[in-house]
C-alpha cells in the first residue's frame, strides 16, 4: 500500500512539474510576443517622429537624386533648408523615449542616439562648402542597420529606417 501511495505521489509530482515547465515556456513566448508588439509600435512612432520633422531634408535628397540635380543658388537654398530639417530631426530624437523592450531596450536606445547624432552630422555637412555628408550618411546607415537587427532580434522583420522615412 505504501509503495502505491509513493508511486501515486511521484506521478502527481512529475505531472505538476511538467505542467509548470510548459507554463514557463508559454510565458516566455507570450513575453516575446508582447515585446514584438511593443517594438513594432515603438518603431512606427520613431518613423512618424522623423517624418514629422524631415520634409525639407527629404526634398533635398529627392532633388539631388533626380535626373537634373540642382546647382548653384538653388542647391544652396535646398541644402540650407535640409540642414535645418536634419537638425530638427536630431533634436526630436534626443527627446525620443524608448519603452521597455526587454533585453533589446539598450540596443534600441543606442540606435536612436546614433541616429540622432547622424542627423546632427548631416546638418553640419549640409552647411559645409562644398557639401559633405558622406560620413553622416554612413553613420545613418549604421544606425538603421542596428535598428533593423534589433527588430529582427525581437521577432520582427528587419527594416531600414532610411527607406521608411524617405518621401
């Protein structure tokens, strides 16, 4: 009789431990899904914040990429407006808050800080004579790549913020 009771209690213990193990796994999956949704909302807010402030910068990028790029006074006028726009984006990103995104929070924070600095460098490069934004462009792409990797790490499709914010 005692053997049966011990066996019965052992089975009950095994089943309860197995159930706890599944709950922990389900909890981790739910947490990852929640972080994914929060990361997507954060990313969409980030894109909107940039788009709210970069119209003149986008206009400059479109103009210099056109079949007949501007020169002279027209280029200077576009570059001055783009510089002010890039500076505005930089300042907006300095104040942009990154929510708790689990273990990826610091990666997202660093990418936003780097993106803010890159926009500030872009503003400076647009004021230079001649215009020189090569290092700022590289820094922007690096920050965009970091954001894309962070999105992938939380279970989302990687994205390129430079494409998502272009006009």
